[in-house]
């Protein structure tokens, strides 16, 4: 078992019940996830649809599973019956597919919109103009989607050692979040601001994050299969 129990407890104490901790368990074993579950952790994040579906079948059903990877529309159906929250929704077409699969499963599926805040072009997400278009009740059809709830925003800062850059990116996302908190509609009600990972979570909290995605601090480095 590779759980860092002391670090887990220290982070929980730091969060003081005010920030949700999503334990990023991608590539980690059932045994490791169960060990953290036995310490009281219930929110777990996975990046790969097949891996998430397999773990869902093998682990306790009160786990709240977060899909935090880049989700392809043709794979939504595999997690729609049980996923707690889909992070990283980066297109209207993906929202429509999540809504379609939510209807099939008689569920309203909670989603976070991914906002592109990093300097790298490799990051996915809406920009501020696209977010405004999506939210505009006079022009957007997102408000007709009855089987989704847009419950927040998420963003990934630049992979950089420049913490001033990281802080400014988080700060910009918090400003966007605050702007749209004031103008909620029935399926577009922002409660969650998901930003911050193992390397930058302290800055993310200082800048207003209320949900963190932390993996390596809890589980150790990733166990990627040999190619």
C-alpha cells in the first residue's frame, strides 16, 4: 500500500471542511483506493472511462466518482449511470451528449465547464467570450438541456515553476466565477470552483478554490503501465 496517511490527514486539517478534496486515483490499485476510503475519503477522480467503470464495479457504491479527464462524446454513455460530477466539459456538443445520456438514465448529471486559463495551447476549455455565449439566455440553447446541471467552473494552471503566473491564472478564473455566480439560471448555477492540484493547491485555496484534485501527494507518483 502506498497511501501517505499522514499527508492525507494534514491536508484535511488544512482544508478544515471548507474545500472538497478529490483524491485523484487514476492508475492506482483497488487496494489503495479502498485504504483511503477506509480513512473516510469519498470523492475520487479518474481520467479514463474504462478504468473508472471497472473501479465503480469493484468498490463501495457510496463513493462519489469524479471524471476529471478529457471526455470524448462517444464514451459518456459508460459513466452516465453513476458519475457524480464531470469536470472538464469543454464544448456545447459534449454538454448535449451528457444531457442525452442523462435522459436515458433518468438522471440529471452535474458538470463543470473547463475554462482555458493556461498559457499552453495543449489545455482544453472555453475562453471568456465562449463562456458568455453559452450563458446568454437570449441566444444559447444550453438552458433547454433538462438533464444537466452546470454547477461550476474548473481550470488548470500552466505547468510552470512561476508561481506568480499560476496565481494570476487562478485569480482570473475566480473573477469569471464571481461574475457568473451573480446570474444563475435553472441549470447554470455555479457553486463549485475546481482549481488546484498537488503542486499548486495552496495557491489555489488562497485564490478562492473550493475543490482540489490531488493525487501524488496522497498516493505517490503514478504507476503508468510499461509500453
